[in-house]
């Protein structure tokens, strides 16, 4: 089941963007809990100095990870996206 907010159903998106050659990974989830768990698993593997100094809050960890990618090697986005039909 998707998350319903403001009369829109939403899916949770975990997007890992890289450069044009390496592309991106897009993962869709039905709920925030599943999406944050997946983001946490990804960050544990990708964290530069080992995950011991990684914040417990996944949103803070994403923010720090994105700031640490000064040369734009990778950018992570975790958010709900509205599902619209036309």
C-alpha cells in the first residue's frame, strides 16, 4: 500500500545518482520504513570512514554523505513522490 497524503498516493523513492557514465539506481518502496531501512543499508556500505561515525538518523546521514561528496561522485535522495494519473 502506498502512503496517502493530501489526496495523493505516494511511493517512497531512494535514488542514488552518479555521473552520466555510471548512471543511477532508483528504488521504489510502499512505505517510509522500508525506504529508510534500504537507505541505511546502502549508507553502511558506502560510508567513507566506516559506518561507526555515521549518524543513527538516516536523513542526517544522507545529508552528511551528500556534503562529503564534494566532487559529485554520488548523491542520495530519499523522499516520498506523488503518484499522479492523467
